[in-house]
C-alpha cells in the first residue's frame, strides 16, 4: 500500500475535525504519532491543517463564487479549502503543483467527475485572482469577518468594544503563526545559563521583553531537549508568565491554585516561592492531577500538593486559611485562537454567557477561603469583557470585603504596565500587543 503524502494526511485530519467536532491539535497529534513522517512533512501537515482551519471563512467566500449552493461532500470541500490555502498563503508550493496534487487525491478518493470539478474550480480561481479581493454584500463586520476569517458575531462584539483598528489588529495577529517561548526555572538556574546551555544543544533563543523569566525560541524542539527533561525550563506563553508575578506569593505562604492543570502557573508560583511553603493545586480531572505532579517532579519542586476536586466543591474546612488564591478560570479561550484555530468556529454567544456565569460562581465560592489581607488573582486566556472586567467588577461590587489591588504595576514588567486599566488592578493583553496570547489578569485584595 502506497504511503500517504502530507496533503492526504492533512485532509484526513480536516475531515475528522469537521465530522466529529474534535480538536485539531489532538487529531494532529494522533496522526503525527501514528505516521512515520519526516520533519518537513510533519511541518507541512501541521501548517496545512491549522492554516486551512484558520482561513476557513475566507476560503469558503472564494469558493462560493465557483461552487455556489451546490451540495459538496465534506471531504471534497475540505480538499478545495486545503488547495486554495496552498495557492494563496503558501508561496513555497507552486500553484500548478497544488492543483495537480488536489486532482490526484480527488481521483483516488472519488471518481473522474469529482476530479474534473476540483480541477475546474481551482483553475478558475487561478484565472481570476481578483476573486480574493471581492467583498461580501453586507456591513463592515461581515467584510472584516470574511477578509480575516473570523465569525461575524465575534467581529461585531470586538468592534463594539475595541473599535475597527484594534479589531483588525486582533484578527491579523490571530492568523499569524505563534512563536514558542519557555519559562526559565528561576529557582534552579538563570536565563543566561539556560541561553548558553541551549546553544550547546544547537538551540537558539532570545530574551523576552514581556516576562523576565521568558526566552523566545527560534526554531528547534525545546521540549525534546536535555534541558527540558532536567527541569531547567517549562514551555509556556509569555502572557501566561505574568500570572504568578501578579499573585506575588512569598516563601512560606499557603497558596490555592483552584484550576491548576496542567501546572504551568502552579510551578511558576512555586519557583517564585523558592520551593518553600505550601501550594494546594486543585483540578477536577484525575489525569490532570498527574500532569501537575509530573511537572513538579521534573522541575524539582516539592511544595505542590495536587488534589482532585471541583473548585466549586473545595473543602469548607479551608475557610480563611489561604494567603493567596489563583483562579485561572475556564473561559472561551479567544486569546489563544492562533494556537487553537477551531475555537473561533466552535463557540457561540451563548457559550460566552454560560461560561461567564460559571466564572462568577467560582470566584464567589473561592472568596471565603482567602485570609484577611490576602490576595486573589483572577485570570483568563480570553479577551471578552463579559468574562473579564465585568466579572471582577460585579464581584467587587457584591463583596464589600474585597477591593481592587491598585499596586499591580509594581509586580509586572515595564512593557506591560501601559495596558493596566484605571483600577490599577486589571491588565488586558491583546494578541497583537506582544505577539503573545491574549490574557486578562485582575488582582483583588481582601480587607484586613
């Protein structure tokens, strides 16, 4: 049996994601683990899958001029999308090669009629390059949605909150390939030492302006390095690295991380506490508890106690006993669209409302567990005010023993401080600010 090529494999992944509503990153990981691909082919499969999903609305708009309302099988539509993505966005793949490969796949999976249709559509697109610039009939939100491939309802919400210029900047950033960053284990080593040791392994990196603990990787497979295995660093986005400094936990403190998996922020807190004190790391899934324990072991951290518990049901015996509480709340994830492109297509306005209610319930439930004078940090990887600013404002209004801690700036890097809002306690990072994940952080204090 002939070995499948990169485009065939990418098409398999796209079909499974669409038919089973599964996550592209998980489907991709499964197929890359199963297929014995070269690094180049694995990279191409990854780019084709993420890129096609990322640009789906733009691709479908172009296809609509040639396919119209014809009923097209899922795999054929995905083949056309994938091929158009190559033609428009992958300069290194010749247009003729993209068309030829698509026709060959269509012949193999279907019949000559389908192959002829695929050939005709793709060649028509090549003959009419202006089709990419044709705007849909509708308002500005729809035009931006199609041009930058985001759901119209989401673009409409962002326009209302951020205005057109920032909305377009967010969409553009969401379509760019994310970079990889690592967090130096400051309890064990220094950034300069890690940079030197990375160079010895043939890996290159540079210091970040967003986090003093971050190194931006320039290619290579950091998670496969000896340094990673020996606990010198953790794979983590720069924005996420701002959460532990915002919590400002000191050595000897008792800390609760209420939604802790997979443990990136938990271990960062422990490193900043110099592995002295106690951190209760809670997650609702048993296998995620194991992820937290594994991360701590790799980094040489011993103060983390992972437990399996729904944050809404944490033991009442812990009332008022924690010096610090972190609620890294479940959210829509609209700040990490560039890493998980299917997110934007799978969420609805109703999802935002439902998750905002859960977020508020979590915050309200955890509040009594904080000691007087203690600090609670609320964070998300979304950019929706309904999940961020509105949640913490409502909480402070309804809980008079809590206030915004307006000293947040002193614990954040200078480059980030400009994005702190008028409360002095909340910061919203948007994806285009630093080419990092969109992230919200709020620091609240319980009156002493």
